[in-house]
């Protein structure tokens, strides 16, 4: 509810954290209100928060990311109005979820918010343990995120997604017009072997930017990195950008032969492999037809065998290097 009239407030300003509005008061009467946006900010802390809190301040933080996602989606689908919007097509208002890095990992996710910015507060995610906003168990061999529903308009920043043996740090069915920045997709804190993949798209990606991320790293030890860093399966990978990323694993990036549409996509200025775990192949792109192809430009490739095997190469492999030497696209 809005603050409304406050008799004791003779004059000045009052802030309503629910509506995020600034009120102007004269002789105890609310004479003007300035709401910034219809979107809400939800706060999450798994040490001090509770599943019954509203999440609208650090003092009433929610306990888990999943709790905030549920609340955010409910409010957004009402059009950013508590009682529901008169115009039902206003469910594109953006919410924000802020996750505090603590000494405890957040529970794995099976759903995700659309049209939402999710930000991790704490240490940089390129590391291990306390202080990082990390999602997925530190100890259990399970996936960090597995999504079956389509996600749109999602932006993720400064988060670590982790998984254990034979699982995925991040896996989605379809995601569109979204962004990952300064995120990591890593083996969890007590790995007993290799996760199957760090980042996997099973159906479609479109208009997605993956920037300055670590895909397939290990925060544990050598030889526990995922089997494959970046897996593109399904049918679509169009107008996507993967840039300035570190991509590690037994294999770097695979593109399935089932992919039929990858127009406007580019993988550029990335490092594949670091020598700590032998990468058998850096890029294995099996797409042979359809609409468009992924362009690979300016990547540094450190593999133990064939570094690039790209079908229908043409001119889509540009200036990629293996230990200082330019490499061709096809093996």
C-alpha cells in the first residue's frame, strides 16, 4: 500500500519502498508522488532471509532465488500493479532480483524469471566458496539450473552456476533476447568427477549475449572440468554473441548437426583451453545446412588434438590462432 496521508508529517519527503515512490507532503497531506518505474526490486539472502518475507528490502529479504523468481513473475504478469493491470499486455515491466553472496550456496533452480535483471553481490564469481553469489550445491552431484520453460528478456550479472558429476551448470530449453555478463559455469566445490556440460542449449537461443564469462571452469582441482564447455543442440542459435570468454573442458564448444538456423551469430575473442586439462577439440561445429552459420573470429585455441572442425567452413573462420599460428576452419 502507498504511504498516503500522514498527519504527523507537516512537510517534506517520504519514501514508500513498496511502490518505490517519493512523496511530497504539505501539512501532513500527500500532495505529489513520483514513482520511478512500475518494476520492483527483490532482495535475497539465504542466511538472514525468509520464505515468508516480501523481499522488498534487505530487512525483509527472501531466503532463496527461487522464492524471489516466483514473486517477481507473479507481480510482472499483473502488469506491475499489485491488484492487476487494466492493460494485460503490460507484463513486460522489468523487475530486479539482487542476490547477496554468503557462505552458503543457493538452491538449484528449475524455473527462471523473464524480463528481469538478476545481480549477484559479493566476490567476483571466478573462484571458490564463501562470498560468491553461487547457485547449485557445493557438495551434491546435481545441476545448478535446468529450465524447461521458455525465457525472454533475462539479464544475469556476477553469478556463479555450479554442478557436480554428470550434470549441467546451466541448461535451458529456449532462451531469447537475454544477456549473461561476468558469470561463471563451474564444477562445484567438492567435485568427484566431470559434469557433462557447463552451458547447454537443448532447443533454441536467439538474440543472446554471453560476455566476459568463464564457461566450463573448475573451482576445485585439475581434471574436474566439465566434459564440454558450451553445447549448442536443438535447432536455433541465431543473432547470438559469445565474446571475451574463457571456455574450458575436455571439449570446448560443440554445435549439433540438428542446428538449422544460426544466422548473425559470432564467437569472437575467446580463449579455449588453458593447458591444465587436455582439451581434445576446441570447436566442433557439425552444422551443414539451413539458414546462416556461426562466425568464429579472433579466438585463441589450445587443444591437444584437432583444434577446429567446422563443417561448411567457407569464410566463417577468421583469424583464429593456435599458439600464435593461424588455423584453418576444417580439420
